[in-house]
């Protein structure tokens, strides 16, 4: 079934490639400006002459008015726009309902970073996962994590579903949506393979975004993985056929002195996250892909396998850790970003000892997720966080002795001048450089191999070997993944 809108957007030739498909954008303003116009018209407190153009908050065409100072006419225009938006939403809703049999509802899983989470907009309910959830036929589970790329869900997706109250590890998803091009794509292929193994018939959609502030990760390989796996790619902010090979850099960055205002209006004030208009465009294109490429006429097929799953514990968003992990000495749980409610175990000057109870029957590799930030991407020495060394022992007394050795200066570790690695380290210790692979200038998490767990109790000692004055080493999660090994992914997921 091919779904077409009754009314097409006006094309702007100045934003389109002469030889390629039209990708023109209509001029617009944020939804708050629409509300402001209504207030002006109703109160008639100031002249509205400067508003001789009115913009639809869903990127619809510019309306030219012959009498810009007529308050009554302005109210009518705004109301007509809002009515038209609601009508188009209703058309999509009706079309979507028509391809879903009976009382069945579609389960939709959204995975991504802070954009999918809903950051930098006044109301998270205006983010595209929540817009999708407003459709009575869609049940959306949003597992986005701020400041996190695809590497964490790649190794922890079954734990993420198991640990969320509104989610269920046994859920059967009809549609799965990915958004990681800004925060990082490491491990994406593993994530896609794991979800394809578990949900073989799900409609897979990858949203390729671009940050006006920091660009985006190269995504050719990941887009290829999705397409070869039977999924679809939407490259923002293409407003035409969502499957077109739109390239933000070629359309705007490499060919124009300034990105047009109508494109900038799709972003939040930080020029990094999407704004209300951008989320509305993404939601619209997802629905189009569902209408044109989804097969939802029958009940979902039986679930596939998790292949042993994973066991990941994150306290990044709530500061809560279960009984299997305990802070023994030298560390504290701290809400280091109170505005955004971000938590971490902060490693103190003499190091931190954690107790971890491994209930498996075999040795298992464990990884730590930690915060990273670098003032200058070209200079690793501008990292906010110190490099650390880690060792794992089966007895607390051994960890205590390791702490005494490190604090007294008897631990011989030679770190490279750029902190990227070490030239000398004693047996049993693991080095973590505390830098993101791309040395991002904003806070973002990274995952590093920490060592091997033995069945039963383990004591993990983390020691900062170089003093850094900006922030303590911050641990936000621990990761174990049996499925990763079964799919041939061992060690670091790169």
C-alpha cells in the first residue's frame, strides 16, 4: 500500500540539486511562535505587521497575506493551519489503522541517544517516540539513553528490556527504530544482528541525523547493514520519499555558505538536538515507511532467540545499583549532573573497590561504562577524566593489598605521553584511558574492557594513575554479554 499526502509541500529550487530529487523545504517557525501569534491576535496589544508571513509548525507551505494587520484574519489563518495539521495527522492515523487487523496493536521499540530520549525541547512528549505513541494503534517502548551510542545497547539490549518496568524481555516488536549517528555507531552491527535474531520479521528503520554543532559519525557501513538486513534508512531532513539517498553534507554543508533558516528551524536552540519541528518531520517519515513497507496484516511470528542474552547493570539515570554490586571502599554514588539527573560511581584519589557477585558457572569478561569529555579533540591531554588501571581478584584481602601497593607508589605503570596506552603494566592489571574514541567535546559515555570475573564474589579495584583536576573517573555501568560471544564478537565491540 503506497500512502500519499493529498497536499504537497512547495518546493524551493534554491535548496535542491539540479540533477537529484527535490528536497526543498518550506519556511516555518517553532510551535511556540504559533502560540505567540494567537496571543497577539486575540489580545491585539501590539501591531502584527511584522508577521506578514505565517508558518505551519509541521513544515507546511508559506501563506502570503494581503492584509497582515487584520487581527481577525490572523486568527483565522492560524486556526486553519492547526486544523489542517490535525486533519493530516488523522489521515495518517486512519491509513495506519487500515493496515492493522482488528484490535491488534503494533509494538514499537525506539533506541537512540538524547535526541530519541527527548532532550533540549520544552516537553519530551514532542519527541518522535512520544508522537508515535499518541496513535491508538501503536505501543512505543522508548529505551533511548542520553550521552550514549549504540555500543551499550549492542551488549545490553536484553537487560535493558528486562530492567524497564514498562518493557518486557519477552515482548514481540513489530517495528524497531535506531538513532545513533550523533552519539556513536560502534557495535551497531552487533546490535542489529542481535535484534534481527530475536525479531526476524520486525520492520527495521534507521534514522540518520546530522548535528549542526558537531556533525555526525560516518554511517555508510551501518546503513548498508540495515538495508542488507531488509530494513530501511531515513536520512534527515529529507522531506521527500523517506528512502531517498539524501546527504545533509552535500545538500547544505558542502554547497552553501549558510544552512537555510528553514532547515535550522528543525533544530533546538543548541543546534545539536532536534527541535519540535524536526521531531515532527521524523515521526511523519517513520509513519510513511510503516505504511509503505510494513506488513502488519497478521499476528507477529514466534520470537527468535536471545542467544544467552546479557547481564548489564546501569545506574546512569537513577543512581540505583542492585545487590550484586556493592561499593566497598573509596567510591561514592553521586548525581554529578543534577540538571539532567545523571549519576555515576566516582572513583576517589586512592582508588575504589567494588564487590561484584558473578552467579555464572564460567569465567566471564566484564566491561565498565564510564563518562568521557575532551576540551580539544586534537589534544588528548585536555580530557576531563584521568586514566585508570583495574584489577579483579577473588578475595578482598588481595584487593586491599593492591590498593596499598598503588597508593604507596610501588605500582610500576608507564603511560604513553598522549595517555592513549601504556608501555609497561604489571600482570593482572588492565589500563583504561578514559577518552572517547572520537574525543567528543561534550559528555558522552564509553565502554572499556576491565578484566575477567570468576564465579562467585569478585573484588574490582579501580585506581587513577594520573591526577586530573577536572573530574574524578566516573563509572556508570557494568557489562557482561554471553550473546556477543555466540555471535562472534569477543573483546571490545569495534
